[in-house]
């Protein structure tokens, strides 16, 4: 009997050990409002990161929806000035997390400031591969947050919801020997024309390959760009019940061409990650997320057909 009990305890302990959520969650007292998103941004820059965007969302919330439930709601996206370069060169599809989201939020009636960001294990699950560089970047992200919030409590989110759909949505455009520069221009024009009519905002455009070739360094790409894409209704609706989903916003769309390939690749982390990792089970939130997924896919199909 003791052996059976011991086995049950061991199995339960193992299940608890592996039932870890996909998000790092930090919380710290901020009653006096002295901890600001700008201070957090400066800490990342100091620790070797570059900033893609630091978007304050309360102004657009109140402008479009006439209200906000937050004192603070910022979408910060960052990438490491060396490690992210190494990662994308080795694994091009890692661009869907280059930059990586860091959600910063504090409710109107809260004294507590929160930060959410993806774990390296979650990134590996979504990307479909693991690499020590993911863990190295995660280590630098956590070190940065702890440096600016030394008194913060740190935990992992609840275990993610099960999800069988593709976590990264990818499309490819075969060039068939066509001039890639012309195709890139045509593709980017098609993307930008497709975003606005369905409510997508391009919060940032990053020419990542320009950084990869700085100082005469060699790049495996003819070009590599990322778009930070946001749909205000999506993040606003989701934030009402799952503010920690800010770790996924804005969405990063990667677009690249490797030098040894005759195709352009595009991809972004699907909304199913929001539903799974941030445990978005609210029907209204799921509906706006699915609509965004469908619209985004329609745009990519249009430009690749």
C-alpha cells in the first residue's frame, strides 16, 4: 500500500511540476504610480535590448470606446541586440517573436502593477523547436524586469488550455525566378493596403536585415522585415477579462527571403495562442480574436496568390 501511495504522490508531483503556464507574471506595489512603462523601457535598453514600440493604450481606448478599466496599459515590444540576431539567423521563423511582447498593466482600482511575457518553453512550443538561445533571451528578459522591479512577486500563469490548431500561421510566395526586390515591393504594398480596411494598424516596421548586416556582417537573407500589427478592438475586448494577453500584442508578422531560396516566407503567431496561453475563454473575446485571424489570413492569401 505504501508503494502505491508513494507512486500516486510521485505522479501527482510530476504532473504539478510539468503543469506550468506559458506566461511569466510579475506584480509589484505601485500605489504611488512611481513605476512607469518608460522606466521599464529604459531598463531594457540598459540591459542590451532594443525597443520596437512602447504603446500607451488608454488614450486610444477612451477615444474609441469612451472608457478604460486601467490606470496603465502599455504594449512594450523588445528584442536583444545580439541574441535575437543569432536566433533569427539560426531559426528564421523565430522572427514571430522578434520583437517579443511585454505587457504592462494596472487596473483603475488597483495598487498593483503587472507585467506579463512569454516563457521560453511557450515560445519553443509555438515555434515547434527548442534552442538554448530562447532560454538565453528569456534569462536576459527576466534579469531586466527584476532589476527594475526588485520587490516584485514572480510566478507562472495557470496551465495553458489545450489547443490543436496551428500556433504559427505561415504562407509562402514562390518567385519562380522573378526579381525578388520587385516582388517584395509589390507584396508590401499589398499588405499595407490590406491592413487598414479591416481595422489593422501597423504599429511598427522593422528592417531586421539592416541590423544583421551592420558593420559588414553577413546575413543569410536577401531581406528580413517584421511588422507589428494591432487591432484595437481585439486587445481592448480581450483585456477586459485577460489583461495578461498583452504579452501577445501587437502581433509580429515576419516577412523574409533566404538567399538560397526562391520564395518569400510570411508568418505570425495565431490567435489560438491567446486563447490557449492566456486562457481566453470569454465568448466575445474569442469571437474578435477569430475574426482577426480570419482577416489576417485573408490578407496573406490575397498577396500570395
